[in-house]
C-alpha cells in the first residue's frame, strides 16, 4: 500500500465503486461484477492519463486474486475484501502510469541523446549546427535546425514504440506476481 491507497479519497472511491458494482444491493459483489467494474474504472482512468498507461490485468488474474481475497469462500466480496482487491490492483495501475510517463518524458529523450552523442561523429554534429550559423535565409535555418533534431526524434520514436512497451509488460508481470505473493502471504497469516 502507499499514501494514496491509505487516503480518505481512495476509501471514498472504493465505496462509490463498490456501490456501483453491487447492483442488487446485497452488500457484496460477485466475480464477474468486479471484473466488469474494474474495466470501467480503467476506462475512467484512461480518459485522464491515456489508454496505454492503464492496461487492465487479465480476467484470469483478477479472478485468482478475487478467490484468494474471498475469505469466506462465498464467491462474493464484502466492502472490506473489495478494498483489499482495489489496493492490489490499482497500486499496479498507479505504478504503471508513473513508470510510463517517467520513461516517455524523461528517459527516452535522454537515452536518445546519449545514443546520438556516442555514435555520431563530432564533425557531423558540428556541421549540423554550423549550418544554422551561416548567412542562410531564416526559413533555411529552421529547416536545418529541424533536420539536426531528426536523429534524436527517430531514436526516441523507436524507443517509445519498442522499448517502453517491453518494459511495461515486464512491469505488469512483476506487479501481478507481487499481488499474488501478497495474497498468498495474507492467506498464510490467516491460517496461523
């Protein structure tokens, strides 16, 4: 858990989500209602941070964690169990959002620039920027400036399309593994 999942805002969010999923007002939610509700939560989050940042976990994983959190094994979760499930599943979403934006905004441009500095010759870099210092018309200087940034733009694009998704998939696997270990740990604590 973290500061956000311990906040009153998160608690209100869980209660509101629980009430939406508890369509028959029994005070509990079923497996399929939880997964459907989780998909709706992901859609709401996606409107603010982008779809790629909040890829939902699979139905199989949600059901597995659901079954491990369902203390009384009724196939339903009460509000307390539901909140535990949301902490596990949404902390992974928050981690994914943070990592994706950190990689995209900070790391990808930095790595692209380092690649260019490492592989490009000093003469090539100097000639690209030297063209901007000549007596060219202003529109030609703008074109030269744009052209000098093309390698970094191209490398950043490749990193964003290939490396960031691979990293995020590994992060998703890690978060699911942590969620499964956490539920296994809480189950073993209950048995003691």
